[in-house]
C-alpha cells in the first residue's frame, strides 16, 4: 500500500546526477566561503533513519559558528544557505546512494523514533530531501502536524505529486523562502490542489 511508484527511483537518479553535476563548482565555492568567514567546520554530519529503519549519515554545510564569546551564531553565509536550502544540497549524494529520495517524509534522527504505528509507516519508503510537510505548513509547526503531512504524502504519492512538490521546492529556494515562519504555500494555493494530482 505504501510502496513507492515505479518511476520514483529513476526520477531520483536523473535529478540527483544532474544536480550533482551542476552543484559541484558551487559546493567548492561555498566550502571556501565558509572557511573564510568562520575558519571553522565546513560540513555537518548527522545520523538519520531511513527505509526499513536503516541508519545513514547525512551531510550538510555548516551554518553555525562560535563567536569570540563562545556563543553559537548563524553566519551571514549560513543565513543565506538556510533561506535557499543550499546547506542541504549535499544530500544529493544521499539520494545517489539510495539513502534518500528527492521527495518523501522528513528523515528523522534516531531520538525521534517511537512505537507509534504512524511513525512506523514512515519507514516503508525512503525519506526525502523535500516533501509535502516542508512546503505546506510553517517551519515552526508541531511535530504532530509534520507527521500528519508526511503520512498524507505517503498515502497519496505519485509521479505528478512529486513533480508538484519539486516545483514548489525549487521556487522556494529561488525566492529564499525556506526560513519563513509563516505558511509556506503561496496565498490562494490549497493543499487539495496538490493531492488531486495523485
């Protein structure tokens, strides 16, 4: 019931290989700029849980640094990377390795996993670089609200739905809207207009 559709993996491979080819020069530039601004760590590695509860490591660009008073702050470049989601673009490598998909439920850290059946259903498919929860509800929504949209995606996944989510995700990146605390979907856009494409 919750299996991914037939073309999902080929779509992931096509998009991630094209993305890696385009982003490689940019990743090098970002790495240099992070080091020049903070002289600290360039990459942030974290364990996440994926398909069938397999634990894998994600890699992101560091957006935080410690100032002279040892306080943790977001760097100027880090703020830009977060608003455009470029800090997470390195996870294209996770998609290539089949740890993740382009679209799917949010990848959870091991500490977020419980015995709830709703959570168990999330691990029937690969977690996504982006997803319905990320584009449809505010960034500061509750965990339960995010789970609800993750499950809504799992139950309605399709090629057309993925293309719709990818389109809005790219648009959010171009407009630098990923850090918006308000509702993500643009005014007048209703969730049912996404689901009708299943």
